[in-house]
C-alpha cells in the first residue's frame, strides 16, 4: 500500500512539474499577430502605466496565502493526510489555469489597451505601421485575452474560499446561519476580484479579458478542488477523498476480520 501511494504521489508531483515547464515555455511563445483596423485603434491608445499589482507580487501572494491557510488548518485540525491533498489540489488548479490562460493568449493575440504606446513609444506612427518599440514589450502587448492576473488570482483565492468553506462547513446544515463563516468565504473572492479589476485601471486589460479570466480561474479551481474533496454541502466536506477512502478500507478490513473470527 505504501509503495503504491509513493508511486502515485511521485506521478502527481511530476505532472505538476510538467505543467510548470509548459507554462514557462508558453510565456516566450509568439502570439497571433492580429490586424488592427483604423476604426478600433482608439481601444489600444491608453497610456502606459506601471501595474498596480506587479507580476512578482502576484506570484508571491497567490502561492504564499493558500499554503499559509493550508498549514494553519493542519496545525489546528490535525487532519492526517489533508495537507498533501490540499497542496495537490491547489497546485493542480494553478498549473491548469496558467497553461490554459497562456494557450488562449497565444491563439487570440488580442492587443492590450496600451498596445499603441508599446508599439510606438514616441507616439509617432510610421507609414508602414511597423512597431519601433522593444520586441519583448510588443510581444507581451499582444497577450491581453484572457487576463492572467485575473485567472491566477481566482484560481488561488478561489481555492482558499472553497477550502475554508469545506473546513468550516459553511454550506452544510451545521454551518448555516453563521455569518462569519460566509464572510471568510467571500473575503478571498473579494481579494481576487480587486486584483482582477485593477488590470483595467492600469490599462493592461480590457474588461472582457478580466471577466473571462476570472471565470476561467474559478471554474478550474472548483474542478480541481472537487477532484480531491466532497461537495461543500456534504456532512464530510472537511475531509479529503483520500482520508474517506482509507476509513472505508479500514472499516471493511475490520469487518472482514470479524467475519473470519466467527468461522475460526
């Protein structure tokens, strides 16, 4: 049993490493070069400003916060095996979200709201309409749809919301009527929403990019969460499927031993 568990865990880890490598490679891929018509040029002539939530800050927050919550729950509830299952669920949602987001960015190739000034830093358009800016900045400027900040924020904080709701039984019968539990569910989602909306304020994304990115991140994290944990209205929503399966196997083994003792 231990050998099988170790092999499965190794495969799970390797799969997440694979997703991380694919995600890194996709970051450097050249997106589709979408034609910009004159009557829509105004959509892409917003000023270039610094991100309200830089990428380095985003990655630190979306990784540290969920891991800190998982660790805190482990210390408080001491649920055996929950830590590994929670980390597997969380990392899978981030991996899937990152890869799918980058694939869509490359296929769609939608210019960002500040693309014009990425293409022409001095604001002067040449006759051939050929970009004169930094090639890496221009390439990134073609990756507006969907918003990566939005999808990753909702993948990360969406997991935190679901995980806390499961541990606190927020949506099961014994958690009803306790507003503080509902608040702890809404708070991470509100944080993700604030990060997502900031991408329209710094002119790095259109509102459609943010909306689709947010939905994409939350749907994927919900699927990954449910792959490891029961529904939130279940009486055992606080336990991962792995723990429940171990309990069933232990109970069946105990019942078998009792039956054997009757016949010996």
